[in-house]
């Protein structure tokens, strides 16, 4: 809906392997290890501490880009992220879709806005991953007011320090998922991937292993990322993605011993089943329940698969700006992030959902950190 860096690395062959990289922060070490039986991308837990993840959802950079309001909201969104990062100092950040509002962006290279959105995390040397939402590669929508006085406004391309010549000036071309993801992946600190080719146009499908600090090959949890569509194609998780998830899970976690956490942007229809009717009451936990669940167009089997895997603990989505609850669904928890960006609809205070993974015994703890520093909606999942 409306949304201490290490050696340089880059993608060599999209379907074969990634170059070995080591990115070290004071709190964590990260490695790529294309080894059979483990996830290709690994994030090592800090020694003697929990592993903390920040979710930034629905930033909507570039919205109303031709007005004074739009760029101001982008600055406000950066302030939200800076505040959350200062308070929480996460080991990993997940951009949970609708990073940009492509249908409002008038330039061919929309990744310039994407680069602005990830800048607070990059500046701190925090690794991140990205999944796509329904606005990230949406086609430009012509504002009706442009066709009446005063007409089309002056076009101001965003300021950037990247290697963008400006020769093309501004235009109304979209930037596709593959181009956006390739741009994201070229940055030091990005652990994003454009996933298996056979799943395209569904792009952001991949797995990250959270590894034990005592024995790095040993997984503490697997984080799965799925592209729930929207924008350039229908809003759904396809049957091919379900097959990919099953095959990948059987490869890296065949006995379902390792806990699994799943992230995508648009909620499944199961969210409608558990949604609070009015106020948020136990067993649900949250602070805002201001709209109906806007679910994917069709369910093709992903929820049946996840329900039948004893290792899957929780699913996290964005999309609905006016919802921030977590509710149990059989053995799973279905959770919303918190609307982080000042772009998009709704005037609710901004914030971000935080996840904390503890190793021994394994536990998943979550809360919401607001822009003003307040914390609420703590829950053990």
C-alpha cells in the first residue's frame, strides 16, 4: 500500500556463487559461504549477545517528488531511521518493501531514491537486506492536475553523489525489480539477492543463515525472504515460489531442527483470519488496528507449507500502514511491521519493529521502537 565495512564484493554469476566477503562490525561478523547444506549468505551472531534485527517498512521515498512536500517527507523518514538505529543499533536491517513510490518518480533511474533510503544504514556500516513491495517498480501514474493550470511543474531530479551523469535528465520511465536489486547489491553491506532466475519476475527470494558465534557453520535460525509481487505483476506468492521454498528448506534444514522466520511485504489471506475485530486484545499484541487487512490477490499454497513446517515460527509483513499487531495463527505468529516512512497514507506516529534472536535457549522477542524513542508492544513469539 501507499509505502567496520570489509572488502568490496559484487555478484559474479547470478545463479552460481558469490565472492567470499567478510564484513566486521563491533557487534557481528558476516560471511558468504556457498557450502552445500547451509544457506549461501550467513550472518554471525555477536559473541555473548542476542542478534537484533530492525524492520523498516513502507518508506515510500520519492512520493510526490515534484512537490515541496515529497522531499520533506523523505528527510523525515531518514530522521525516523536514524532515531531507531541510534536507540537499537541492530545487527541487521530488513527493508520490508515499498522502499520507494515508483509510481510518483519522474526519473529513469529510480535507484537514486533507493540509495537515499538505505543511506542511514550504509552510513553506520550496518548490513541490510531488501524485499520488494507493490510500489517499488510500479508504473508512473500521471497526476490529473498536470493537465490543467498551472500544468506540469518543473522537474527536479534528486541530488546524488552516485555516478549518474544526468544526461538523460528526468523522464517517466520505470526502473524494474532486477535493476533496483542489482543497484542494491553493488553496495558494501548489502546481503540482498535477486534470487533464482526461474522465479522471475518475482525477484527478492533468498535465505540468510544466522550462525552461532561459537561454531559459525552451525545455524541458529534461517531467515527466508519472499517477493509477494505487486507493481509490475500481480500481488501474490506463486506456486513456483512455494516449490522453491520447500526445496530450499529440505536442502538446508531437512529435519526442521533450525527455527525459520519468514519475511515478505503483502500479507497473506491468513492475516484476515486472525485480524482483531476492534481493539487489539490478547493473545494479539499491538497498538494500532485502524484498517482492514489488504491481502494478496490469491493464495497458492505458501501458508499450507509454512503451517506444516514445525520450524517456522513467525511471518512479518508491511503494506498496511495502519496495522502493527502480532497475532497467533495455529503454531505461527503473523506480525506486521510498523509504518516507518513519512511517505504513504496515514498520520499515525512512525516507528519500526525490532526482532531479537537469542541462541540458548532459542527465543524470538519483538517490540516496536518509535521515532520519539518510546517502546511498546513487546511480545515473545
